[in-house]
C-alpha cells in the first residue's frame, strides 16, 4: 500500500448536506492518490457528526463540544494528521475528479512551493477569484462597498482580485483562499500552522504572507478544480461574521503592514485603520439591519 500523501482537513459547522457532497466527491477519488480525510465538527447541532460517523466510517472525525473556528479546527487536524501535506478544504466544496492526484504530483515536482491553491469555481461554473494580491486600504474602499457599486470596474478591485490575468495558467501569487489550500510539509515545519489569533478570516492571507517571508512560494494551480458554494456556514450568523472579518483585517494590518511605517507614526496609523475598519463594518451591519426590516415589512 502506498504511503499517505495528503491529509484533507475539513472544518464543519452546521453544513450537513454540503459536507455530505464534499465527502462523496473525495471518496470517489480513493484510487487516484493516497490520502486521508479528517473532519473537525465544530459543535454542529444539525446531525453533521452523526452523518459522517454513519456514512463515512473511514473518515477520521473529531467532535468538538465548542466551536473552535476555522483556524482552531484546521490546526487541530494539522496536528493530528498522518500524511506529510495538509489540504485545507471548506465543507461547502466539491472536489473535481483528478484534483487530489494533480495537486500531489505538482508539489512533488516543486519543492520550492509552500502553498498551492487550486482553481475554484462557483456552482454555476463561473470563476471564483480565489488567488489575490495582498490587501491594501484603497482596494478595501471599493471592495463590497457603496463606492464599489458606483465604480464596479475600478482598477483597484480588479487589481486586488487579479481579474485581468489568465486564470488558466499556473502562476505565483500573493495569497490563495483558505477554502481550498494545500500546505506542504516543508511549509508547516518552517512556518508553523495557522495563526490562532484569527478565529476565522485573514488566516489564509497571514500564512501566505509568512510563506513568502520564509522563502517559499505561493502558487495558483488551475490543474486541480474545486467547486465552492460561498458562505454556507457564515451566512447563518452574518452579523457576527462581519465583526470577525474586520477584527481579523485589523489584526493582519497590525501584525504585518504596520511594521512598515515609521515607528513614531505607528500609533496614529493604527488608530486610523481601526476607525476606518469600524466604519466599514458598521456600514455592512446597518445594511443588514435595513434589509431585515424591509423583509419584515414585506418590501
């Protein structure tokens, strides 16, 4: 029997139906590449853990009594993996045939690579922009904001999402989405796991930043394809996730970007960033409240 190549790590919180589809897509590839599947159930109450235990007996299931978050769940799986490389995967994904084999072959041939992100598509087959440039304040002003609606084709958003590049080519990128991200053994040994300071959001940007700083590459690899239905877990608690996202953005800024600033100016720059992100989060929360009110009023 061939030695394990990949440990597929899946964090799940109340996504039973999506998790079932994800696991079925993985089980169909058992003959393609030697891998194991680890599911960390973050205290779901929809029967997800029971479904996994009853329907997929070969899956290693870690039931949690509390929600460890995206980062905590994946770190638990990484620490308990049996294979050298960890493939982090959202529960609301479907892995296309041959994807795991292609990823394993690619990292074998490219030891200089620390992180690989496959091509990610939406359920309707359209491209999901899963490889991006590192965040910057100007892009944040346009990304998912009223300003962005007025200027939907602005160059700042296009540049951040790498929209103008050919997504059929293998290329080095700043970072790839944690919805489908392969961490090599070398990366884990040299850089470590996901930063536990992020409950969720920005942990993928952070580890890609650390990957580059450690002298390893981050690569977008369209030779493997994943379908991803965005937000099946997070949409259940949308307002809470808005707050967590902006907190994570502030942490990333303080941890990495703020260090570039002239030391005496750092407190002021941090305050400006905190206020800007608070206002941005408040805008999204207000919109959700207005949408909820309109639904109640039948508008």
